[in-house]
C-alpha cells in the first residue's frame, strides 16, 4: 500500500539518531514517500497511520530495540506483511540470524551505502508488490469460486428437487407399464432425458470439486444393468441412424431382463461416466458395426466398452486430459476427462487399448460389495 497523498511507495525509517541518516532519507525521498520515527513506540504508532510499504529499522535504540519492534509488528496480522530491513552497527552473524528469524527480509550494516540501500529497497518493494498482486488474484479467485458455489446451490435447490420428484414418479409409472412395451419405451426415453438434465445440474460444481479433491463420495450399491439399459434406450435413435447395434453382455452372456451387476458408487456418477464412454464409442464406431459392453466380476467390477474405431495416435498419450478431442466438430473434450475424474472419485481405474486391427476398448474397474 502507498501513502494516501502520493502514488509513490511509502517507506518508514526508524532510528533514534535520524540525523545520521539525513543523506539516505533525502536520497530515498526522490522516489518514495519517506516518514521518520525516532524511537520504537513512535514507529509502532506511525505504522497504523502512514501504512508503509517497507520499514528501514535500526536495532540499537533505547527503551525498545528494533528486535522488539519487529516482534510486535510480526505478531499483528495488520502489519505482519510489511517487509522490514534492519539497519545496524551490529555485524555479528548471530545478530543477523536473530533478525532474519524474527521475520526481517534483509540486514544492512552501518555506515550504510546509499546505492546498496536503494537497490535492496527496490528489490524488496518489487517482491512485496508481486505478493500483493498474487494475493489480490487469490482473493478474486475465492470470490469467483464462492459465486460459482452460490449459483450451483440455487440450481440444486430450484431445479434438482422437482426433477428428483419427476424421476421418482417415472419409476412408479414404469413399474405399472411393464406389460405395455410401446409405452414403456417412451417412458424410458423421458426418464433418460430427465437423467441427462439432472446430470447437467450435478456436473456444474461436482467436476470442479473432483478436480480440487473435495468431492464427498457417498457410496451405495448401484445396479449397472439398469443404468446401461437407460443409456441404450437414450441412444437408440443414433444407433438406428448409423445402422449400429449396442450389445450388453454379462460374464460372456447377453443379459436377460431383471438381471443385476452391482458395484459400489453413486448412481448419477456411474450414469454420467458410462453415458459419456458409450456415447464416445457410438460416435467413434464405423457405420454398421457392433458396439459391446462386457461386464465381469472378480476382485472388482470390470466394464469393457468396445468399438471398431481407433483412437488417433496423436491423442493417445493425453486421451483423458481436459479439452482433448479429435474429429468431432462440436466436441468439448470433456467426455473422457470427466469419465476419468469420476472413475478416480469412485476409487476405480480406467484405461484403454486401441489398434487398427482390434478397434478400441475402454476398460473401467469399479469396487464391488
């Protein structure tokens, strides 16, 4: 901070024999606003009014020496950030070490060399202003983060609650419509759209929390077959347009109605992760080809999503990185990135194998009960 009456940085010089420093004060005044205090208590009083950017502090003073002034300034949160340079006739290494341990940034012996003092003052002020700039950016970032959290809270309160109600009612209607295949398919499409909207609401802040490592995972048993069925129905129109088929198998056998494949996780996170990977597989697969999702259990729940497309060589090393995409006109590069974040959050692992001969397989391992 600078003096209220000037754009120049402000320096406080503290010395009980200030007359000895007149040449230094005169020289510094060419570039800075300079205030002088003749003893320790006066220095402490002036700090609150002149708000210096830097303090040149003598050590040997009556009543309160420079060490004690430094201690008090560093104990006060309002003044602890002010850089202090000691000016002293004491030149013992232990004295210098004590001063630096108390929080001083530099130590200049008397009689002082004015060019050296100028150079060191300039250096410390540059460092201080750089730290101040970083601190302001940090505060602005915190405010932006808080705003984002506030917006997300509003979205969750105003949109998520009624949408959850819609999904709950849909489950009841779907249960009662199981004998009406045509109606059931329409209901699944509505359910899929509702899930996608809920996913968008949740992803607004959840991905940020995952990036920061602050997401609070609440594990439950999740039936992946139910999720995969919903995803398949939601992508059916695209599959038909491309003359593709999505086949879901468990332990090598095509799944039957009412089956289950249970993993530990969160339903919405599993839906988001698998939806992204299957959507990518459909888009990457050549027309007329089969896309498979194979589920197997051993020490973990293993999910293998295969298509006959190939991941380009140039993006294989960064396939799961943020904003990486290839060949998609409107791709955001967040699909595989969010899938990796979610898998890590679920305490699982994700990898891939890709070649021109065998196509591409995304491998996901998730914890099981």
